[in-house]
C-alpha cells in the first residue's frame, strides 16, 4: 500500500495500518531524519532476507536498528561507560548512526561476525509513531538505487512499489546521510561525517 502522510502530524490510521503490516513480517519504505529507509520489524528473518535481496546487499553488510528511546535501546546493546551515554543523550534523537556491541537479546541472524549494531533514535514523527505501536525495534538501511540515494517519493515508488508491502510518503527528505560514530571507545570515533555532524 502507498500512504501519503503529513510530515509533522502523520495520520494515525495510516500508522496503524503500516504497523500492522510490519507485525505480520512485512517490509516498508519509511522517511527518516536523513534519507528514506527500507525497514522491517526486528526478529522477522524472512523480512530481513527480503531487504537484502531488494537492496542487493552483501551478506556481511550490517543494517541499523531503530529504537523508540534509550530505554528500549538499552535492552539490545552493551553500554557501560557513562561518558558515552552522556554523549549519546546530546546527539539523539537525531541523524546519527552509533556503533555499539550487541547484547544477547539481538537475534543472531541479524548480526555480522563483529557482533556490533548500528543504532539509531530517529527524529521523525513517522518512525516515532510506528515504534510507539510496536513491541520491537525496527531494522533497516538507507534506500537507494545502484548509484544514488532517492529523496523524491514518486521516484522510489517507481523503483520499489512492487517489491515492498508499504510505502509511507511524507514528502521529500534530506539527501544527506547520517553521521556514523563508533561509541565502543571514548572519545567517540567519527567514522563518517554527515547530517548533524556538529558534535
């Protein structure tokens, strides 16, 4: 299904429908605070496999997990350094992907051999609204064709509508990627400077 929603106040009925799709193991294209993403509910192995197939990703490509808040994130990562936690509180929610070690609660089939996670708390009403309706985090990756990121929903609709279950169109978003930071050490190491890199 294709849903056109308000970017600030997305219609609850549309979010309810997309959440129901995700709970059934569906795959959805969603807006974020950087670029659009293709995502599924954590734990849905077949949905995860579809994401890899749709995006033509190598098996060792690590996806990111999208959390509702720090409380939910704490169940899935190992974070013992208060200095890192304070830094994360300064930049999240926001356009950062933060690398942390995974806890045992993370399904093994979602992890690479490094057992790390790219974690996000996304500052976008659609993602926050969906996570409020779901019991588990989302897992996903940026949406792009072979050579470019796509910010125009009508453009990626042409590429992906027949490959995914739902598309949420909240208008054009940024073409700028997230900042990636390795927070397994302190000071945090910036691996890629992107949107929000005024750390």
